[in-house]
């Protein structure tokens, strides 16, 4: 059983999948950083200085206690984080589209099949006709 497991793990598909998962995680972190640190400040600037992360609808305000400590934390719908997530998804989708498109360009076009000759039935019919003559 251990030998079968070793053979399974060492097959190319499992290793390729593991590399793909690790690379996807790394690319996800890079794109997240790009969106939140570069794209969103630019979008916020052109949207009148908005910071999407802080956009929210407060359902219940925080209740402060003595000395600045909150007795009850704020309850809010953080829709700005959701907007960030949607923009992140669009950018990730676009980057993946560009990567797949570039990868497809590197693949060789399929070779055209040789023109098909006459079928077996055609050859047999031709032989029959020649024998009749």
C-alpha cells in the first residue's frame, strides 16, 4: 500500500497539480496586493477620495464604556470590502485570461491530416468494375 501511494504521489499529474496550487496561492497574494495597494487608491482618488474598505452601513453603533473601551462593538455591513473583492475578482479573471491566451499562442497548431484516400468500399468497387471488363 505504501508503494502504491508513492507511485500515486510521484505521478506527473499530482506534482503538476501541487505546483499549480502553490503558484495560484502566490499569484493570488501578488494580485491582492496589487489591487489593494495600487489599484484601489487610484480608483478612490478618482472617486473623490473614497476609501472602499471603510464603506459600510452601520446597523448598531458601538457603545463606548469608560476609558474609551467599547462595551459593545459596532455591527455594520462592510460593503466596501465586498466592492474590493469584486474588483479583485475582475482583475484576477483578466490576468488569467491574458495568461491562458499567451499560453495558447505558444502551442503548436495541430498538423493537418493527410488527405484521405479512397475508402475500402471504393477500392473494392473499382476492382469489381475492372474485373467485369
